[in-house]
C-alpha cells in the first residue's frame, strides 16, 4: 500500500516536472520567435539608413558599387555639402518655416480646440463638422485659388509667407487631435478654477495647458515634421526664388546638379534627415503619449 502511494506521488511529481519543462520550453520558443521577428523588422528599417550613411562617406569611385564598406572614410563630404552655394540659406529658411509654422499652429489651434471641447454654444456640432471636412479636403483642391490670392492679390510669391501666415488661423488636424484630448480633462478642474475667480483665458493657461502638454507636444511634432518635409508648398510659391527655397525643395536641385556624385547626394540627404530623427528621438515619449491619449474619448 505504501509503495503504491509513493509510486503514485512520484508519478505526479514527474508529470508536474515534465509539464513545467514543456511550459518553459514553450515560453523560450515564443521569446525567440517574437524577438526574431522584431529584429528582422528593425533591420528592414535600419539597413537603408546604414546604407545611406556608408555611401555618404565613400569616394566618388566607390559609391554605388558592390563594395558596401568604405575603403576610405571621406568625412569631408559633409563639409563639401555645407559649402554648396545656397545650402546654408535653405537651412535657415527651413528652420524659420518649421519653427514659425509650429508656433502659430499650436497658438491658434489650442483655443479653438478648447472651445469645441468644453463650451456649449449654437452651431458647435456644425463647427466640428467643418473641421472634420477640412481634414478630408486635399490641399491640391484649393491650391489654385490660394495661389491667386497670395501671389496675385497679396504679391507674396517668391516667399514662404503664403505657407506661414495661414497657420495663424489654425489647422484642422491639430484642432481635432487637441479637442479629442481636452475631452478627457474632467470638467471639475475647470469648475474649480472658475470658482476661484479665473476667467476662461486664465483657466486655459493655468489649468488646461499644463494638463494638455502630451497632446500639445504631439501636435507640435506633427506640424514641425510636416513643415520640415514640405515639398509641395515651396515648389508652388518659392520655386522662382532660390533664396526662399527650403531643404526639401533645394535637395531636389542638389540631386539634379550632383546626380553622378551619389556620395554627395547621400550626404546631403542625411543632413536633411538628421534634425528630424534627432527631434523625434528625444521627444518620442511625449509624442507617443500624446497620440495615444487623444483617442481615449470621442
């Protein structure tokens, strides 16, 4: 009887040990599979940048050959690109366009989003419908009347002001994102501020803005990237004036002038991309948090 019980307990322990081993083996295989897929996807995104960087420090003769590793690291390619006439001006124009556009968009979109999220007034739903409609309207549809107004009536062709000034009147996509986030702010915070004697403007500045930092950061990054990478707008308004070109439009001209010097073209491309990558790298936490929280409540 005792031997039977011992054997039974041993069998149960053996089964438990075997099940535990199978579970560990299964978790190990799942870990390997998931990380293998993640590494593969990461390499798909990273390898083009590695190729871009390696080509940018090659000599003219080695660029785009079967030798993927530079024989000589020609770091002077970047200095040569910076010395190209107009490249510094393109940088200045792009920074001005991106910074001014971002600031104007945020400053003008926040009050509109706050009103749509927290105020009750006649026509509120219609205003929100108009904002959504503007999001779905392609810019190519209105480019002709906008060009006629800014270039023929205001005589601002050959500059970036036709692209910067409209941002002072808000951006539909930014308003929508900010409004979605502001809906998640409890009404009790605003009521408490009003009881303490705060007006709507002070409530917005002292209460709403600190709580809406993630959404504001996301909107600012979206707008900064959009302005930095904008090619269509500068092509329409500033193509006749090289002094008003941005990096995205000037890079196309640089490629046309150095189409046989792929190392120089890659170096210029990397210099154009670097600021955006650096900004996103340091601001990705706020960016992801803002994008995530804007969809919490509709």
